[in-house]
C-alpha cells in the first residue's frame, strides 16, 4: 500500500460518504429520501469526532505525493471547519428538500459532500497542481449545485453566470501557473519560496502570481472579481448559497494564505499597498451596494463581498496575528452566516420572493427563528459580545500592529475605512431586524412548525455565535497554533 494514502484517509472517507449517499437513492423510498441527508450528517459527524480526538488521519502531520499534499496545523483547522460547515449545510438542505425535484434529493446531498472533498484537498494543497485540481473539484460541483433547481429560470441563469465567470477565472489561474512554471521551473510551494527572491524583478513571474491571485479573488468574491456573487447568491438554492458563502469562500482564503505566505512570501512583502487598496475597496463596495437591497439573499451576497474585504485585512497586515485573526473570523462567520440562511430556507421557501418583508411578524410566528436571524444580523454587524465583534477587533488590531511596525500610514486609512464599513452595515443589518419585530405589514401570521433537526441546527448556530464571542480563547489558541505550525 502506498504510504501516501495514509495521509488522505479523511478525504477518501468523505468521497466514500458521497458515493454512498448517491447510491442510497436506489434503495430508499421517495418519501424517506430526506433522511439520507441525516445519514450524511451522522457520517460526517463521526469523521469530525475522529479528527477532534486525534484519531483521524488528518492529524498525521507531514507531506505526501511528492510534497504536493501537506497535513499541518493550518490544514487541520480548515478541515474541521469545512466538515462543520458541511454538516450544518446538510441540515439546511434536509429542510429544503421539498423544493428539490423528486428523485434528485440524494444527488443533491452527495454533491454537497463532493464539494466538501474538494475543500479538504484545498486545505492541504502544497503545490499549484493540487491547488488547481482541488479548486476545480469545488467549482465544477458548484456549477451543478447552483443550477440544481432546473424548473426555476433564476437558478439556471445563476448557474450559467457562475459557469462562465468561473471558467474565465480558472483560465486566468492556469495562465498564471504556466508563467510561474516557465520562469521558475517548479510548482511546489516550498521549492518556489526558496527561488522566488531570484525572480522578484521578473515581470513574467510577477504577472503569473498576479493571475493566480485573480483566480483566488474570484473564489472569495473580492473586488474587482466580485460581480458574480449577488446574482448567483440570489438565484441558487438556499443551501447552495449557504455553502458558497462559507465553504467556498474559506477554501479560497486557505489557498490565498498558502500562495502568499508559503509559496511567495518574499513577493508578498512588497505588495502591501496593493492588498490595502483591494481590501479597502472591497469593504466599501460590499457595504454601499448592500444598502438599497430588499432581496435577503442578494443582500447577503453583497454582505459576503464586504466580509471578504474584512478577511483581507488580515492578509494585508502581513503578520502572524493577522492570519490567526482570519481563522477566528471565519469560525464566527461560519455560524453567523449559516444561521441567516437557515432562517431564509425555513421562512421564505413557500413565498414567491425572498424580500425582507417576508420576515414581518416572525417574532410571533417563531420566536426561535426570529432570535436566530437577529443574532445573525447583529453578529455580522460586529456588535459585542458576539463573534462578529471580536473577529473584527482582532483583524483591526493586526492592521494597527502592522502600521506601527512598517510605518506605512496606509494601514491607518484602511482601519478608518473598515470602521466606516461597520457603521454603514448597521443600517441594512438592522433593517432586517426591524422587519422581524416592528414591521406593520404582516402578510402571514400563521405559526411556523419546526422539525427537531431544524431546532438543533438553529441552537448550534446561536450557541456557536455566543460561545465564540464570550469565550474566544479556545478557537483563538487553535488559530494561533495553526498559523505557527504552518509557518515551520
């Protein structure tokens, strides 16, 4: 047996779960196929417990497959993150299953798990071949997931837009990888880091790195590669949108960290001004464009763009505390965003639109869902003592530290713009809260009956938001350890 296979036991197990879920469609009666999703949740939950207990193969640190695959602290953190995200998305998908075409429910569940497999490989990518293969596995799976509601024109339109723009970004990335290979003769991140200083003046090499960043910028919806996000978020099935907002964005972030701080750290040090500008514009663009939005999923699409800008604060800081802050921020963003999409999936699934007015009177129809959406919006806005506040605080703190060390006054402007973005976001986030509790235009006052799994998912999200905000040290310590171990 190839020793390298010992390092990908988790990935093989996840692919196996996806195949079993797909084949289950042939053996489970149509009226019980919703429970296939719960079986997937149980299987992924078992894998998560194994990784947390240290018995999983993902905790076997080292490299494999010619040093193209790496298990380290950073990959372990993100693999746990991706599994938790997939579990919560499967909860949402199970509640959304009545809107998926009959006979396709198991396929939908399995595609979510296949996308998870791509994310796991992305977390362990240590060269550009593994990076490209993993990112394409994620993207191609999402091409199908976005357009999965074939009877809805909006879903098909979103799928086509994502396909065209995703293929365009992939072509830029492939071209960039080719330029890097042509100038340096290597695609491995560690080998590239050793020779990159020799090519810092090579315009072809720098163009190659820049084109790779274009592809990754598309994945995280950073300016100026963000134009797809609002339309795709609005048209895609709600569970797909939730996984795009959390899983796909986090996959782009871990690959961005690998490229900038493992593959070409010497180049990254000279790009502080570029990263500052991209972060600032992304924050402003996302928040300003979210102001007039009435469609909840479109609003969260623009919100996702702004949060990509906040995540780039930690990248622009060019220090370990910034990278650790990114990991913590993503952990809070996971529970916060999925809480919002859970409410959208449960409350607005029977309406023809996803307008904010559909939440009117939700506090009377379902106090738990009203509290879930409120906590989500308040945390996204960055209000203490929730996870979103402490995450933004850590990112801003890392930028201030970078300003003191480097003497670059552009960092102070970046902090000012980030704070302005927080103030702007208060309007549209609290507009959602106002609709829940104080809207007079209540079109449907019938109570919403929640299943036990939906209640469990809601409480997990609420608990995660409060726990990360009130007791941040556990996850922050894990984030610091992941960054330190990955840097060795």
